[in-house]
C-alpha cells in the first residue's frame, strides 16, 4: 500500500504522521522543534523519515510550516519562530538526503487544504478558512485552488486593519486573536501580563461574570469585522473557523449575531461553519498539497 509522510512544523512541536492517499492516519507522533538549530532540526526530521521508510512503502513527503513559502521552489522567505528555516529551501535539502519527492506549503493554507481533502469544505470550490489562535491565519480557496498571490503572501489576512487609531491594536492579529482576548482579560482583571491563562478559563468565567462576557462580545466584534471584510471582498460559499477557540459552545452563534449588526451584511450573508479537523489539520493539508503538486490539474 502506498503511503505518505506528513509533517506539521510548529514553533514548539513538530507533528508527523504516516497517511494513506485518502487521508487515513496510520501512525502519528511528535517531537520538540529545534527551532534555531538547522543541523539538529534536519537530524530529527531525517531520522523520522528513515523510521517510516524502514517499515512502509513511502511515496513522498508533504510539509506544513509557517512563513512566506514559495510553493513552486520550496524556498521559505520567512519561517515564523522556526528561524532555522528562514531563507532556506527545505524541499531541496530533504530531497537531496532522502531520495523522495517533497512538497512544502504554508501552515494556514494547509488548514484550508485539509478541509478540502476530507473535511467541511469537500463540497466547496470557493471558501475561506480562518484560524484563530496566537494570531489569525488561514487560507483562501477560489475555483478549487489556494490563492497564493504573486509573492506567496495570499491569505495573510491577520494583517488587515480592523480598528483604526487604536495604538498597537490596529490589525486583526492584535484585536481578534485568542491572544488578544487573553491580554484584554488580564488587563481587566489586573493579572500579571506574564501569567499563564488559557482561553477556556475566560469562557468559563463569562458564564457567571457579565463583565467578562462583555469582553468576549467586544472581542467578537473585531472578529466579525474581519469576516465581514473577507465576505464582501471574495463572496465565498462559506467561511470556516478553526483554531482551539472554535470549539467553544455558542461561539459561532454569537459571531453570527455580531455580523447581523453590521450594515449590508444581509447582502453578503455567508454561512459560518467550524473546521472539522483540529490537531491533524496541518498534516492532512500537507498531504493534500503534496498530492495536488504531484498530480496537477490538466
């Protein structure tokens, strides 16, 4: 049986799995990211590949990673917090060492590709995927293809200005991310900025504290602003919401209510749905990207 290796490279962990062509996960694991040491990073990755090759018929490797990634060449102009890969071409580096075809894609785009493979966008050719976490990322799919843009910066809508003249909070990353909600909560409660707080704690407290619930409503207003801008610009079939916060009960319902308060939304109303895939999204999207690149459309 033909199998494929998928990597999802993050700032703290590298997830990896062995997959079938239709996305069935046969094995998966993870290890700590050697984010600043290229030699150690490659050593970990190559030993993982060798393990899979020793017991399986591996046909290729798909990689999801942060940054501006040239999907034609594999060159990473930036690589987020994985600075060891900045300015490097992981595709050619790996291919020279493991004798397997390799394809690389941006992590936000991989989330969208995972939903195309076997998620909640299998039936869609035009959709947007928004991931809400430390920042805001995602991918845009038009006519069945990821929008990369002319310099592979397409889909970086976390940099949209969604609130003018609010110093340090102008862009969507800084006012619509889970990180921004946590920061607002700490400021409101007088909690030290270095304290570790999970978003789940805030949502639980909001159930019995109206002031915290109001913080969430304010935060959702920024998310709705960004979603509105995407909807009126691209007129997608649907917008998918991913990231850990997306599992919160009633979140999408409240978001839709916020959208209904915006003028002209009724003219551009777009279904808002959750992403199906959670922790495996990057790996599934990396597989989908590999298959697309190795078997291009006629």
